[in-house]
C-alpha cells in the first residue's frame, strides 16, 4: 500500500468517526429525520470507500 492510500485511509477513518458522532447527536434530537438519513448514507459511502481501499479487510471501528 502506498503513502497516498494510507493517508486516504486515515482521512476516511477520521471522517467516519466524525459522521458517527454527528449521527448520534442527530438521533438524540429527533427533530430532523432527513438529517439522520443523510448521515447514514454518508457513513455507508465512507465505509464502502474504506472497504475498497483496504481490500478484504474490514474497517477498524
């Protein structure tokens, strides 16, 4: 794995952590269901990209 891929993986992992925190907050507020759905889609997208970069390894949570 080259430097660029490792850096991208680090960025994706930090983004994933931030998105999960935002989702947790959005679910607690329950005033905007659309925001929760958007965050869930973004998390799925980041997880898919992370999965493709790491190959068959599962992303660390």
